[in-house]
C-alpha cells in the first residue's frame, strides 16, 4: 500500500475471485462458468460490432435493453443493463443504503456484498443462515434496511421458493429487497413475475452463467421504472458506456438463440443430478442445489485436503476457509466428460 492511499480504503479487504489459471490442461470447476461456448449468434454479432470499436458504445443500449425486456415480459423502462451483475449490485448498494439504511444479507452468501458495503462505507448486518444453511425469511421481516438475497444462494446452491420471496418483499413495502438471481436459470422460478405487484423489489440477473458469457461482463437489473431511473442516474454518474459494443452485440445474439440457452441449462441440470448421485454414493453430503454448482463434504476427508488433492490431479474446485463451511467444497457443474473426470479423481483420492 502506498502512503497516499486514502484512509477510507486502508482497511478494505477486496473480494477474492476464484483462480483463473493460465497454463495446462485443467478441469476448471471453480468459478461457476459455463462449460459451453457462447452461442454462435452471440459470437457473430460481437465480431461484427468489433468493426466499429472506434466509436463509443450506445449509452442507452436501446436494442439490448428492449430485447432483454421482451424476454422477461416487462417494459424496457424497467431494465438497466450493466457490466456484469456485479455492477448493478454495486449501484444498488450506492443507491439504497446509507447511514440510516444498512445493507442486510445472510452471513453465508456472495462474498462481494460485504465488499460493496465496505467500499461504499455503508453499515451492514449479516444474518446467520439456519442450521441447514437455508435462509430464514422470518429473521428479515423486522429488519430495517436494504435486503440482499442471492436466490439460489451461493455457495450453498439452496433455493428459496417464490412464496417465501414474496413473504419477504410484501412484509415491508417501505424497504428495498434485492433478489440476486445469478443462478436462477438452473431450476428456480424468477421473482421477475412479482414486479407487477411490488414496487420495492429489484431482481438482478447475469449472462455469465446460463448464457456462457462470463468473459463478456453483462448483467442487468429489473424493477419499477422509478427505481431504474435512480439506477440510471448512478450509471450516468460513474460510467455511461458501461457495456461495450461487442458485449452488447453478444448479448443480443445470446437472447436471440433461446433454444441453445435452454438446451445448455437442461444439460447442466442433468449433469448436476448425475454428479450429486455419484457424490452421495461416495459418502458425500450434498446440499440441495438449484444452481450450476454443488456444495459437498465428506467426513472421510477434510474440505481443504480434498481441494488440494484435486488440484494436484488438475481438477480445480472452490474451497472457502470460513469456519462453518470449511469442510465443504463448491463444485461447478461442467460437461459430462468433466464431471466424469472429477468423480474419477475423487474416487482415487478416497481410495489412496
Ligand atoms: N451474484 C452471485 C451470487 C454470484 O455468484 C456472482 C458471480 N461471482 C455474481 C452475482 C456476479 O456475476 P457477474 O458479475 O459475472 O454477473
């Protein structure tokens, strides 16, 4: 740290992304990416857009926003496109939390929530998950602040049914509830359909997982048009060209190629259930997942040892050194071939 770094950032602990190894042939199951390439239409439109990179991207992202809105069956004034869903989440912390309105989120959830609160110098409260790692909606009902819930949650994969989300949103119309649906396409039901009824609800989603575009950085928020107008003010005050032209083009292509998207989600769900069954046969305990990953532990081997031994065999999963979850590993669901290699590696580790 230089001596010039502002005091306000001196204690900042940045978010630690999963490893992105540069070399070798590894089975990469550590950052919840899709094993499938982006849709061909996405690649085609992105390359066409590369021809005009001398020009700034469209700050209004008109075509992409309209197509996203159409896909979700909402009005285009209800959508804001962002640089990954991380950007919309940061905007939401900036827009709807302050000294009087803390951010409230589960103590085991997406690690970035805490970092967004810290970097924006905002108060926050973490609410423990239940013993079975599910979110207890009752614990949030009387909390005053802006609530952030990942659904399905990460790194557990546990999904909160829509009636529980509705109970949370309807319990207090005077506070914002953000539902982070980064993993919703792998078996959950989106809260977007509740937007007609509740003007205190914000839903965020991403193209990084189910639409195979993690490297393009594209996400979005959906809410009332008044909330979107607040968020647009933040966007135009930080980075008006927040989504680059190639990414916007890829997004349009991905949304157009709906069949490919559906097929890929179906394959991931099948591979998840297959992997879960194999892990259970090997004595693992797996949490019920509606995401593109499994959270699993085995009493015969510590979470850290399994992570390390898998890494030695060229299989990368994610391990979190946090007290309550340190015996678990989070395993991204890849192609069937990748999951077979993963299971074979686990077997050989347990037998050695
Ligand atoms: N929310 C959750 C729960 C996540 O796990 C992630 C991915 N790390 C994100 C949001 C952000 O994803 P992206 O910025 O790639 O859209």
